[in-house]
C-alpha cells in the first residue's frame, strides 16, 4: 500500500492579523494533486487540522470541501485530533464520514481507534489511530499527589494505552486467517524526546505530557505517524517513527 503521512495543517491560522485562506486553499489543492500523482491508498492526518477549537466557517469549508474532493481519488483517509482541535468537532460527522471511507478520531476511544483499511473486501492495513491525549484520559486525580507522581502516572498511562491498542491490533491480525503480515501504523500527536521544534510550534507542553520517550511505542508497530512538531524528522534515528512537519 502507498501511504501519505501529513499533519499540522492549522487551517484558519492568521499571520500579522491577516487571514491565510488563499495559502491554505493552495496547500489543499497541492495535497489532493499529490494523492493523485502518488496513487495513494491512504492519507493519514496526524492532528491539528485546525488552528483552534472554534475554527471559522471558512476554515471548516476548506476542510470539508477537501474531504469531498478526496472521495474522487479512491484514497481512504484517517484523521486524528491534535491539541489545537476540538475533539467534539472532529468526531461530530464521524458516522457519516466512515461510510465514505474517511475515519476520524477526536476523543480517545480505544474501542474505535483500531481502523481496518480494506481493499477488495480484504484487510490490507491496520491503523491504531490514537489522537492527542490529555492527562484526564490517562490517570485518575488523587488529592495531595506530587507533580512528579502525576507526571509518572500520566507517562505510564500513555505507554499502557499504546500497548492496549496495539494488543488489540495483534488479536485482530491473528483473527484474520493467520494473516500476521498485515502492517500496523500507529498515530500520535505529542512531543517525543529529542524532537526538533520550530518557532511555529506553540503550547508544546500541555498538562504533563510534553516530553515522552520513543519507548512508549510497542515494537509490533511498523510505522509511527506523528504530529505536533512542525519540523519533518525521524525520531531517535528511526526510519519508522517520524514527524511529517507542518504544511506551511
């Protein structure tokens, strides 16, 4: 399968109080052209589709018009929410979009995050579509606990979360008539240790999940599609854990 990994579109972002809708429209045209030229089977958008949680009507129109045009390519789409996105806004049209082979994950929900990409009725790819995770998704608040304890529990919770969703993927692999060669891609929207930042990144540290090690990703993942840092890069020298960088 041919897969395109992108992230951090930040639709609706302004520059010096000027809107950038023309730039975003040109980027989305380019992305659509790239999907066609590369004959892509799957497009993964690893978070921060919008620049804030209340995107303008114009920004939303750009987004939905792009999804409409994607239908004509035959390429399936997987989208997760980033820290700038409203999980509820991303999830709202999910039922409708899924019927169009567009899969969106806003709020963390391990029951929905394992996505099967099928061709001609057969599963060809599994995607553990993990969105941006907040502290409340990973641990219970305890009265009087220290900052170090909170951070440690959140990191342990995040590692366990990836392990759980990847274990579900392994179970699914085994159930598919022994087709254990089906690749597994995981997504994430977070700051992995050693990542290079840029001036365009803000709010890097949200809660206590600002800086995590690459060891949170289980070894059965074939590729990790990351968003959040705006510089395209490999993580920890790995060819298979990457940030795509921001669109603009």
